[in-house]
């Protein structure tokens, strides 16, 4: 069911950025421009898994499909769906059984964490599902990720050397929708922090990550499959503006939402405005394996022991602070880890926000409260332990 309805006039409709947004997301997908797609549904390009597997057998058709997907994710609707992307239901069912076991175990241990964009209790998460899947059932993991479709879309968007992580998400009956949002990296920050990054970083962030979801069960609309706003990745101010009421209202009136069947997959540019829907059923669980694939280039050249660095610096900056000496901020920026990820979300979940406290934030907090050197070192060690797999 499409929600392409007439927009109601808002008081700030003459805002030039809002007008630019409306222009971006009011496009229509022309099926003729995407010859390898099987059809277009609600502006989203849909592909046949069987045809994808066939295309992967020949170098020329494989490269043609990669190019079409690259264009679809960048300048096209930003989303593709692959029907029957995983064709072996036995493999999917085995993975589902494993994930369900892990969910039950972690709930019994009260180890479950929160969600980034949904209320606690709306769903069940398996953080670091990729590692848990691989170590618990390597044969099933190998069968699952032998999918040509998954590999091809990752290569199309990220090139060689990409890294796959995954978080299984089970939305239970009555589970409420997520707030529509953009995703990792900038999407996991407060608006105030996003604004500290220059415009070219807002353009760069989406090409460092690919978002995907593998359906582990049939997902009719009433179970709340993901809602998308096609072409919204083209609005360059989306990270700082999509949380505003008029953008949220437009999304609510105009989102696309595709029902999925077991084995179907959807992949999208992380800058596409999206959010999981509400599961309004009373008896249907909706389980998906959410893939987050990262570029090989999202790393520094050297590996530094930043914990050792901040421990060495803390007494210096504490004395300097007490003596009204150095401005500590640039020194902390030059030494401490200023980003919360990657981390172990089992032991370091995004409680109280969308990401855990960073090493730099802990350093600043300790200085502001004049912790002892011993207390600071202990806190740094504990933070290091929480972040390890």
C-alpha cells in the first residue's frame, strides 16, 4: 500500500530547504530507466533473485547489474528489493531457530539492549548477530552468506574489502514503529553534534555504509515492514532536518512500504529516510536480520593505544585545569577516542541515547568533576572491557 497523498500546506512551506526536500522526494521512478529490474512498486525497484543469480554467472551481466544498483542507490530511489534473495528456506529456518534461541537466552540473562530509534520493549535485538551466528553454526553461516545477491549489492555500493555486521531484530505483536530517521554514521548523533561536521562529510557518510534486511518470515503490511521515503537520500540537509515536524509529517503521509516474503531482501542507502513500522497483529512475530555493511576505508592508518595515552595525560590536564593552564579540549581531541563505535553492544548498549559514552566524553567528565587519577584509570579500563567482543 502506498501513502502518496496530497500534502497539506504547512506554515513554513516557503522555507527554501523544505521546498528542495519536497522536490527531491516527489520524483517518480521510470521503469524504463532500470532495464534489469523486474518491476517498480511504490517507486522502489524490485529485482528477481533468480535473475540476479543468473546474471552473476556472466562477467558482463554481473557488472551491468552492479552499475544499475550503484545508480539506483545513489541517484535513483535509493532502495532496491530482491525477491527470493535467499532461495534455501531450510538455511533461513535454521538461522531463525538459532537467533530465537539466542533471544531467549539473552532475555533470561536480562542481557538484551535497547534500540536506537524505538521504545524499549518494542522488539528483541540480537547485537553482534554476525559473530554469534558464525561461531555457533559456521556451516549455516557459510550457507547463508553464500548468497550471490548479498555479495553483489555490497560490492556495487562499497567495492572490495567491505565488512559485514548484523543485528537481528524481532518486532513482537503490538511493537510500535521507529521514529523515521537516517542511519549510521551521522544518523546516530544528536542534531547539535551533526552540525559540527562540514557539508562534505554529510555527503560522504552515506557512501561508507550499506543498510540491508533479510526477511526470515513473511511480512505482510500489518506486521510493520520497513517504511521508506524514496529519493530522500538526495536531500543533502536530511541529517539535520529530518527530525523536524514538517519532515516527519511528510514521511507519515507519503512513505512507501513493501510487504516481504521469507527470503526477500531490501537494501538501501543509509541516507534514505526510513523506519520500521508498527506490528499491529496480536500473534505474528516479525524477524529480520539487519545487515550493516561498512566500507574498508572507514579506518585510521595506525593503531594507537589511546587508553594508555589518556591515562598519561589525565594528571597533566588535571593539574593544568587546577592551575588555570591549557584548554583541555584540543588536547583531548588529539589523544582520546572521540567516536563510540565500533563497540560491543551486548555489554555497551545505547542506553540513555543513540550511542554509548566515548572515551573523550569520559575524559571531559572526569576533568569537570576532578576525579582522582586512580578513579579515572579504573573508568577507562572498565570502558575498554565493555567495548570488547
